[in-house]
């Protein structure tokens, strides 16, 4: 593959008057999970902006359990618009689901971390049921994307969009630069091998990307890969 997958949003009815039941949305998702399974590609999960009347993280847990062979990438890892108000609450929700998705030593939930403050990386990496192998750096923002400061909070700087501002910003804010600064801060508590997995190694493995060398990224370490560490070897 070459970064081929289904998403960012799995098709749905966007009528603001539509009221989805859990079973109805699960049925829609199953169609595309089957499609991803058939073609051996990833699928994105962005249901936290859906406005459902039920806990959408239950949907993620159900899909991961029903389709353990289909990699699911949680867009922004639940840290999106308004995250400066939620703090780490949404992060802990998605970590709870991700940590519960291990089956036979394998986990099919991956967290896209492009807008994370540095503190979130530590929370995820310190979670023994998540860790560095499930984190992917990247993102897709392009409008109303600004950097907010929240001194004293668990994550003092957040990348988010501003709902009250115009849809298309008067200039393109360099949020990629801010995201790279967050990665620089991660060096205070993570090894370069771990950072390399986040920046590219996990994505290369997930999307089956060609590598110029066989030994570019950390493999074969039980502290990172668990009891099935041998599966990480080429």
C-alpha cells in the first residue's frame, strides 16, 4: 500500500435532524469494515464529531473486537476541536478503548497524534496497555487551525480550530511547526528510537511502505512489543 485507507469520515447521513441508533451506525460501519478487510487497508475513525446520543467510544470498541484484522486509525486520537476545554478527558477515553483492544498479542487500534500536546504522549506511553507501538504522528487540519495556551492544565498548549472564526483562515497557520515542537519536547522523556516509531516506523509497518534499509526502526524489544516481540522482526 501507499497510505491507502478508508476515511477520514466513514460515509453517513449528515442531516442535522438525523438521530442515529447505536445499531444503525454499527451496521453502516460494518459495510466499510468489510471493504477494508477485503482490500487489506486501514479505516479511519472520526465519530467523536458525530453528535450521537450514545457513547461513540463503545462503537470503536465493538468494531475493533469484531474486526481484529482491520487496522483502525483514530483521527486526532480524540483530541480535536474544543480539546482545550476537555483537557486529557477525551484522551483517557480513547486510551481505555485502545488498551482493551489487545487480542492474542495484537492490537488493531492506532492513534493519530498530530495535534497532541507533548504531555499527551507521556500519558499514552506510560500506559502499559497502549505504549509507543500504537502511536502515529500526522494530521489533516487546514482551516481555522490555531494554537491555544492553557497554562496550568495537563497539556499547556493545544492545537485546535476556532468555531467562531471564519471557515477559511486569512493565512495558513504553521501548525505543523508547532506539532514538531511538541515532538521536540517529547525528547525529555522518550528515547529517539521511540520517537522514530511515532514519526514514521509505525506508519511504515501499518501501510507496508518500502524502506531503504531493513534496520531503520526499533524492533524485537519486549519492553515495546510485549510477549509477541518476535512478530516485530522482519
